[in-house]
């Protein structure tokens, strides 16, 4: 969906999304894709998460951008077509505009209403940069419309959103990016690095309960998308590091036995049943580089923070 900011935005699920939600909810291991965390409220709750003292990734990555942005611009080159994947409020890319000086900025986000609001403000701040907002899901297949310049495409994928994919899925995704960036493009990607469990547990189960609200909000969104009747009060948030699997997991646990119905189905959840809502894989720096190289990119430079908690990697086609 091209963002013109005039269209009706709060739509019910399309056929593909409805199929995916239905399949996940009737599966033995119940799951909801993390992309459904991001309706307009979910995007705002994620913005609040980024302000939390426990949620170190945003702050750590911002410090890396602030310190090394000029060098990133030298390595990635000026005048690119900057394609921002999961742009949200567009703040990270905007912080790099003065250094990167993109010829065109293309923010993409599944949360189209939220993106639209951000884009209105961004166009006022940077009237000289051509912008093309796209409200769409890019996690599976995606095609960039003809308005997106083909020259010097720089895919910007900050925040370690890559962690929502399994490493195998991440490779498929990066290969699709590689195929779309021609021979003169590249990727600037943020990757959260493996660290101690206490830090990770706190980051995904904060004292204020903002992450809990963010996770529970997925049920509200699903109620809206497929006409479900989840009672949000009957569920609780879990967010923790699973060291054996190298990932943080978020789940929602049923607090009591309950029946939930939706347009095309329904099921009973027993007390203690869990819905898996997110994985957030944490990488070793070398493994992240190897993943990029297996996907057809050549890693050119890595920037990290003094604690080595987070890495920003530039890789070229
Ligand atoms: C936006 C996917 C990078 O995994 O850290 C934040 C989402 N989930 N708190 C992450 C999230 C819980 C975030 N990403």
C-alpha cells in the first residue's frame, strides 16, 4: 500500500494474514507472528519500550550511529536510495540523513497508520529529500514499486529486527534483499549480540510492564483482525532469554481455562497454555557476518559499542 495518508487504514486482515493467524491459533504449539504486534497502539508501545532503562538495544545502537555515523556514510556512500525496513517513527534513519544525504528515502512498515503520521512530520523537517512511504509486510516476499529508484539501494535494517527471523529465515530474507539491491547497493544492519541472561531477561520483562502491555496488545490486534474474542485480562506476559536456543522468547500464558472464538474457528485454551508471540535471536558478531556472506553480501565494516552489546554492520552487494 502506497502511503498517501488519506486512505482508510485500520483494515481487517487480508486473506493471507487471516490464514496465517488461523493456522497459528489452531496449531498444537500455538503462535502468533510478531509482525502482528504492530498496530498503531503496538507501534506506540514499542516506542515507549525504546525509552525504558532496561531496553538497551535502541540506546546502544543510537550511540553507535552518533559516534560512527560519518564513517558509515563514507563506507555506504552518499546519495543512496535509502530503503528503511520497519521504519516505525523513522527516527533512526532521520538521525543519519545529514550524513547519508539520501537521494530518496523509502520507509516501509506494516503499521501503516503509524508510519503515515511519522512521514507527515518528516517531510516538514526534510522537504528537500524525496520520500516514498510504503505500508506493507516485507517479512515474506515483497516487491518494491516502480517509484523506488533502482540506483544505489541501501537497505537500512536497524534495531536487530533481523532477530525476529530464525537464522534460516534470516538467510532467505537477506538473499531477497541482495537480489533487490543490484550490483551497486548494500545493507546497513543492526544486530543485537549475545550477552548475559539477567540483562536480556530485564530488557524483555521490564519493571513498568510496558513490554507486557506490548505483548498483550497483540491479542487486541488479533481480535480486530479476525473478529476474535480474546479476553486480554485472562493472559499474562512472559519474556526471557532461552540461552540454549540463543534467543529471547515472548509468550502469552492463559491464566484460566477459556474458549476463544474468531471468524473461522475457535479453540479451548487450558490454564497454563502459552501462545508464542516472538523470537528475538541474539548473535555472535562472527555469526552475523557469516550470515550476511552466505546471503551473497560482502561485509565491509562492523561498528560496535565498548561493551560489545550491539553491532552495526555494513555489507555490500
Ligand atoms: C523490534 C524486533 C527488534 O526483538 O528487541 C522489544 C521487539 N520485543 N521488546 C526486539 C521487542 C520486545 C524488538 N525488535
